[in-house]
């Protein structure tokens, strides 16, 4: 437990510091996390990482994650990058004479979108006007939901939420996490009412709680399917990058797609 707390405090402080710094400091951190997360995903799914299609996947994750290109280069759209990568991966099955199989490239492509899009929208959030505020709001709602679900579940949790996938989660804990995430959003609205209305804040909290807990269950499901406890060992006591960011990868794209971070 001590190691877990120390790792959490140190990693959390570094993350928040780079989030505040913004620019390429924060973007570089997200790129690094995206590459490590994709590597965990590749290993978790039993893919041989020396294959050409896997390395194409790493390049694609970099391109998808970037909110903008360096040196003033034109930034390709998310649709353009994902379609071109899909075409290259499918072409690889032809040119390799099916040594690279359709099942392989399908898994890799799913990981590119899952990991790359999640970190892309984290970077995009920081690049918004008042980006620190919107990023802090979204993270606060996610983390409040996680903490609320854990402590409420420990205190009064009786009804299992989805025992076949995550036996420790309870319905009471999930509802507690939802309530606390909404409260966290309302606090942000109270602090900056000119940027955020109470209704919008409540919707962000609700989305972060529901989508975040679902993101956690998604990763629990495929880790259980693959027969592993953690996606990696990067963070002692916490597992890998995907273990720590499973909620983020779902919540950040969704609040953007729903238009919840617009003024």
C-alpha cells in the first residue's frame, strides 16, 4: 500500500505539473503515454512487436494522438489518418501473402483508434481556450467518480454490478461515484460560472461517471479474457498505462463528441 501511495503521489504531481505547463511539455507526455499504452495493448493481445504492421501501428498512434503537427506542418484530420492506416494494414495482408493475417491487423487497428483517439482528445482539450480549466474539470469528474465508487462501494456496497467481469464493483458504488462526479462538476461551475453553466457541469459529471466506469469495465473484460491482471508494470502498485487511463480513453473523446466542452 505504501508503494502504491508513493507512486500515485509522485506520478500525479508530475502529470499535473506538465498539464499546467501545457504546450509541447504536456503533449510530449501524452505521446509517450500513448506509445507505452499501445505497446501494452500489443503485448496483451499476443502480437509479435517486431512485425512491420505493429510498427506501422506505433507510427499511426503518434499521428492520431497529435492535436497539431510540429514546425507549422499541415495537420491531417483524424479521418484521413485512420483511413490511410487502415488501407496500409489491409494492403499488408496482400503483400505478405497472408503471413500478416486479417485478424492481426484488425486487432492492431482497433488499438490505434482506442489508444490514439483517447490521448488525442486529452491533448485537444488542453489546447482549448481555458484549456487548463476544461482539462482539470474532466479529470476531476473522472477521479471523483473513481474515488466515490470505491469508498461508497466499500461502505455500503452490497449488490454486485457485473461480477463476471469485475467482482468488486457494486451498484451502490457506481451510483455513489456518479453523484460525487456531478458534485465535482457543479463545484467547477460555482468557481467559474461565466465559463460553465450548472446544467452543462452536471452533464459532464454524469458523462464522466457513466462512460468512465464503462471504460474501466471494458478493460477489465478484455484483461480477464486474456487471462492477465494488469496491462503492464510501469507504475509499481498501479499496473500499466492502460490500467490507469482506461476511463480517460473513453471519457475525453465522448465529452467532445457530445459537445460538452464548448462555451
